[in-house]
């Protein structure tokens, strides 16, 4: 059997473990080297000048020895290569945070005169604020998915959606939206789904954004952002990153690459727990409504009849904190924290009610989590009114493809790398 990486398509779980690490055996090491250098010695100043000129002209990664860590870093580059492969994209560019990544995308489009953005709510609260406040000189038009095509103007540089959305977990048909965009690039925030559940590039998106702080890191101990895209746009992003300084620290790059190796296992386990919690919450008389995506995933949102703040104050095992995607379960009240910066009317019109709670399921035992939730819900008081006997809408069960690997597809050609990956896509965030 031929096991050569150049001809054998790898399953996503295998790619997650090996991407960005293929040269380690040849280097005589097993763990990924961590390069913390901020600068690199060079006795060839002419050659160094040539590399800097080439970067300024093209934005391509400098060839030869590194020059300066704001330009490029070997450890961070490994994470970028690995994430690009998992997303099925040509390239990826990492940043200091998810917001730094989104800012770089907006600046890159604005630099060529395309300052108008079409966006669909809900988005992560700070993404919403960045667009609505026009802090980077952009102008935004908010629409429903059906209104995207009509909202596009000659100066539209970007269409932005998040699916499943933060915090309502609303889903959008990426392929249909991409067709509505025409020649305008579609950016999909894939933070909640990760490439384990969907790869937006395969459905027509040209830019994929991640708050790497969340599931990609997976342990609540690293801050970062990353954009997967084609190499042409990646070159523009590298130039913006160099000019603005929103670089990812090498230690963060090291931790994120390590996080990718367990991403499929973590996502499948946490998704199974979230689906079971969603099922039980839907049958609970203290819960008015449950939000859980058909795609599956480790996030569940629910609206309570009682005091949502009492639920936050009543948990003991679950951590009451902003963010998500860690190995431990987190819960927060979006209207008070992650989406507080969004105007109240805009929050409510996009489904972010004052009684909505958002939970990120971790890797704890589901019975322990359910016991903690039950006690917190009891502390919140109030149950379904007698006049409203209908239980909360029951979410769809977690897709089987979340729990077990899908068949390996035909090899995908990725420029600059020979190994192919298979699609994992099933039929203060």
C-alpha cells in the first residue's frame, strides 16, 4: 500500500495531527521547535534588503533566512500552513486576535477603495461594533441573507456572515449567499463550526475568519486570530500585518498548532455533550426556547422563563465567563457581556433577547453538567406558564458526521503543498 503523503489523501483527524509538522523527522526532532527570536542576524545586508523589497512589492513570505518577527516567524508559519490545509484554502495569515484579523481584512479592502461592507446580523458583538462605528473608515449595510445582492454597490469590498451565528446559533446557507455576492468576496466567520464541521471555501466563501482563541486553541490560554484565503489576498494581509503590527506571538502560534492536533476529537466529544444538553433543555419547563444548529457543534443557547442572571450566579461546575471553546464548559449572558456593545434595539431585532444564555460545552461528563444546570435553573425560578404547555422547540440531534469520520474524498490540490485533505463538512465572544 502506498503511504506516501504526496499521493495519499489524509482524513481531517490525520491532517490535524500532522499538518505543519512534516519536516520534523528530517530535522531530528519530534516536538515542534519554538522560535522566540524577535530579530535574526544577517551579514548579507544586500540580500536582506532584497528580501525586504520583495516583501514590500508582493507581500509573499520572504525567502531565505528570517529578517524580523513582524515580517514572519517560523513557528507561527507552521500554524498558518496547518490551518490553511484544514480549511482547504491556499494560505492563512495569523494575527494577535480575532479582531486584529478582521481589522486587517477591512483595511486591506479599504486600501483599494472598497470601503463598503454588507453584513448579516447577528455577528460577534465586537465585530458588529467595529463595522457599525466605522472606526476603520468603513460603511456597513445590514441586511437579511435575501437582501445581500440588492445591497451590493460598486464600492462594496466585502460581505460578512457568521454561521452558526454568535450567540443565537442561526445558520446561513453559505453556498446561496456566495452566489448572491457575485464578484464581491464573502467572508465567513467559522469560529463556532471550525473546519471539523464545515469548510466555507468549499461552498464559495473566499475568506474564512477564526477567533483562534476559541476552539483552535481549545484550552482558554491563548489569544489569536487567523484568516484563511487565497494566496493573493494573503499577501495583502501580510503587508497590513507588517504595517500595523498585529502579529501573533510565536508562543501563541506554538500553542495554536498544538491545539489543532486535538481539534477533531475535542469538537466531536463536546458536540455530543451539547446536543444532549440541548435535548434536555428543550424538555425542561424552566426553559422557553432552545437554539442548537442543525450542523451540530459544541455551542447551545437557551432562553429561560426565570432570571437569567440567577442562572449565571447559580452555576458551580460550569464557569460563568465570556469566551468559548475551552475544554471546560462556559456560560454567559450575551446581552450583558459579549453583545453589550451592540445597541439594544439591534440586539433584540437579531434575536439576542435579555433572557438568552449562551453555553459552550466542554469535555466534562454530561450528567455532571446537567446537574449543575438544573440547580442553577432552579435558583432562577419561574417555569413555563400553565397557559403555554408547549415545550421548547426540540433541536435536531447532533449529526452522525460530527461523531464519526466521514469518507475520504478525492484528493484536493493545494498550491505549495502536496498532501490532500478531505472535507469534514456534514450534508470576548
